C-alpha cells in the first residue's frame, strides 16, 4: 500500500528509498484500472516517489494484453482501460458487435452502460475483467470496486469472465516477464485474497501490511504471510533490521 484514496501512507517515500538504496527493485502492481499512467506518476510523485513506466503494472495493461491488436472492444471502465486498449491497438466501440467486453472500475456506471456490455457478451464477445476486487479502501471505509461491476455483467450475461488482475495468471505472467529471474523477493500487499494469492502463484513470500483493506484482528487464518506489519515503512524497518542482524 502506497496511498489510500490519493492520500499517501506515511513513510512510503522513505520505505521505497531505503529499498532502492540496498539494490532492491520496487515494482508497483495495481488492480486499479481507473487511472492513466500519467495520473499514477502524479500520484506517486505526490507520495514522494518516482518510477519508470517499466515499474508500473496496471491490471488495465494486463487486460489489454489479453486482446489481439486490431480487435474491437466495448468498454465498461474508465480512462485507464481506454488508454491501455489504445496502446495495444484495440478499437473501442460503443456497442455490439465486438470481439470483447472489458470491464474495470468506473464511476460512470449506469443501467444503459450495463445493458450495452451485457448485450455484447450475449452476442458472443469475450468478457474480460481487469480485476474482481469487490471493494477498495478509502479513508472513509470500503467502497464498491471493479469486481462489483463485473459481477453485475457476469450475472446478467450468464457468463464467467476471464480476469486479468491479481491474483490471476495473466498478472503473474506479466510480473515474471518484468522482473529478472532471482529478483522476485517478496509480494507486499494489504489483501491476502489477491496479494497473498499472487505471491503463491509466483512462489515467493507474502508480506501483509495493515494500512489498507485488512486491519489488525482481521487476518484470515489461512493467509499465511511471512510477516505482518502496520505499514510499508515498518515492514522495511523490520526486513532491513533482520538482514543487518544476519550479517
């Protein structure tokens, strides 16, 4: 967790700087398909962090990569999905016929947009979801996530989606493709059902931070993180302290 609804988690800039200072690469993998790349860079900068494009992995990019360049898609999602599809060379169309329907987080969800997506799926389009997170955290509590919108399309269309984001195989493959063998060290996240499961897919340890969805006392019995920390900075403090003591 780096921020919560746009508000930086205290100490994340120091945590990332310390990791990079000892030669650890930091890859930011997000299931949130709403923001554009420029918006993510601005948000990271607001947190005191800079990153190359190669260190940003959005579920929108993974979903776009599942479609062939030159194919068409109806989109029930925001600017991040539209940007990713354009970069992939996928033509966005307003309604059926289409090769695919891509569903991500959007705040412009309406009955009409749901109907267009469902109609395209019923007419034979692939159904691709950026992620299936039912909620996402904000300082005021959990709000409906892309998974809630995707569930509406799946229910009305009578079809299960192919899901791009954490913890599914397309994101695991995308992470493995971006990180050199042997450099995958740990998956840090706030949601055992996605971040922890992705760690298992990648066969690396999972470190749980309690600065997002999962709070103290809510850690599932089967989550099995190697460490639980209040936030990223204290996780890094513990990890680097342990490494120093082992030398």
